[in-house]
């Protein structure tokens, strides 16, 4: 039976998913071994039940991220924190020193001060979810089985971890697998 694989995009730049697509010919092997049941690259609206393996890109930045993260944890056997934003908070967490009082300032800066056209904060329309006071790495909020560091993790590192998981072995990330590039 095929592994039910999901990939999720929380607060990140999509660079980790771009690195995933750099798996090149390994993607063909993956296509034989997995059913991709949820991902930014497939048109599935709701995170399904009974997912075997999920790679989570991005930090937990807002209420929507938090809500789906708990759903993902409840419905997934093995979670991988995919990339430095998921592992540490990384770039999105740079706003944390500003604190809760400055969430409004973050929105003001992003949507008003640096807008070239039609400056407005779309939060009022429900388009932008409520920001959390602090951006959090995934493992601070739910249990995570494995970590894939890197910004983004190089394709070889992704391949190494995923291939070991698909083979049913306990993954090791060491030596050459931890080098960048
Ligand atoms: Fe983008 Fe780097 Fe964060 Fe991945 S870890 S989402 S590449 S900033």
C-alpha cells in the first residue's frame, strides 16, 4: 500500500517546497511510492485523515496556522519540521522582539507604509488571519518526529530523510547529509 504523504505551507516563503521540487528524478520514485494527499501543489482543500507522513514548511505565525497545525498533528503519524522556519522560527520570528503590542505595527508596516498602491490592512476583511503575539517553531506547539534544518534544506538532505522513512528505517542525518549545497 502506498504511503499517504502531505506537505504543508505555514509561515514560510515556499523556498522549502522549491527545494522539494529540486528532488528531480527522485520525484518519479516518490510518485510510485506515495499518494500525495495534501500539498500546495495539489488542489485539496481540507487536510485529510490517516496521513502517514507530513512535511511542514514554515513557522506558526497566525491563528489559521495554529488551527491547522493541531488538525495535522491529530491526523498524521509522522511529522517532519521542514526547513529552518519550521525548526527555529527563522525569518518570520524576526518580529518577535517587537511583542504583541506591535502586531498592529507589523501590519501597518507591511500593508500601509510600504504599499505602492491602495494602502490598506486587509485584516478588516478577514483576509489576513489574526497574527500570534510571537511566531513559534512547530515543535513548541505539537510533537514533531523529525527535523530537516536548512534554509532551505538542500534536496539531497530531503531525499535522504524521505527515502529512509519510506524504507521503514529510523532515519539518521549525519556527516555528508548535513552539509549544505
Ligand atoms: Fe523560506 Fe528558508 Fe523559511 Fe524555507 S526555511 S520557508 S527557504 S525562509
